[in-house]
C-alpha cells in the first residue's frame, strides 16, 4: 500500500466500511445464512424420507407425521370452526385424508402446506353442512299444545366471565374470531403459522395478491378492534 493511501474495508451493506468489525459481522451473517440454508435442505430431505417410509407402509413414519403436525392443524381447524368438538372432527378427517392420499402428494410443496389445503377443505365442507342445519330463531316450535315461541338461552357473559375476558389472550382471541373467515384464515397462516405468501396462496387456493390484500385488511381490522377495546378500558378507568 502506497504512503498516504487509506486502507479501506470491502463494501458491506452498500457502503464502504473502515472498521474491521464490519467485515467480521458480515462474514458471521454469511455463515449464519449458510447454516440456515443447510438446515432447511436437511429438513426437506428428512421430510421426503419420512413420506417415502409412510408410503411404503411404515406405521411409525405416519405416526411421526401426525405428531409433528397435529397441533398446528388443530389450531387451524379451531380458528375455522370456532369450537373444540368440530375442530377435533376436522383434525381426524384431515389425517384420514392425508393417509389415504399420501401417494398423491407430489412433493412440489412442503408437506404441511399440502395438509393445510386438505384441512381447509374439510373445514369448509363441515361449515357448509352446519349452515344447512341452521334453525331460524323466529321459527316457532310445534308441540302437542300448539306452536310456541322458541326459547333461546341467554349467552351474555356474566360479570365473572367479563372479568376473565379482560385477559390479553382472551381479548386477542375474541378480536381474531370476529374477523371474517377469509381474513382470519390468511392471518392464521401468515402471521401465526408463519407460512410464506406463496405457501399461503397455495394452501388456500387463491392468488398471492389476494393473500397480501386479505392480510392487510385482517391486520387493520385487528388493530382497530384492539385499539377500540383498550381506549374503552382507559375511558372506563378514568
């Protein structure tokens, strides 16, 4: 290096750095990204091997698949169905379908993405069936003494339930459940299950643009509901 020249460090993050620590940080980030990439590839290889064993009739391999994904599928089903009993039914029906159709899984996507598509279809079928069985509250009940008004239980929360609902988890759950189903599903998969936009679109059978639009609407609606809730609490406490 000639006298008077300034020793510089190669460009890092779009600018020239003069501190050796920046290069060391960049090298560390590159190593981390490489390790993550290798771990991802290992995970894909492990999944393919698991699917191959399950296809070959290895009951233990399929049990591993169930154990690996059942909580996430149940959580998804619960968000769609709104109650534990129906969510359990969707969970069972999903894994029965997965077992029956595993030979049709082409491994062009992640196994979980493919399973989500099946779970969503099972839940939608159950929701459509539920709508067929809806009874109008205005419809009278026929009895031996003639038609009488339908009695409906009072579902308003009592003071103790209202107190419990102030817990943050309950508040968030209520706000999420208040979203329309298309928005709730996208929010569940993108922000809770951490699927990518592409994977979410594939799982739900919609475009990536629709995923982005619905996610934005879901986030805005959640923000609005939570803001109103906490502003109301502050006003009541004032």
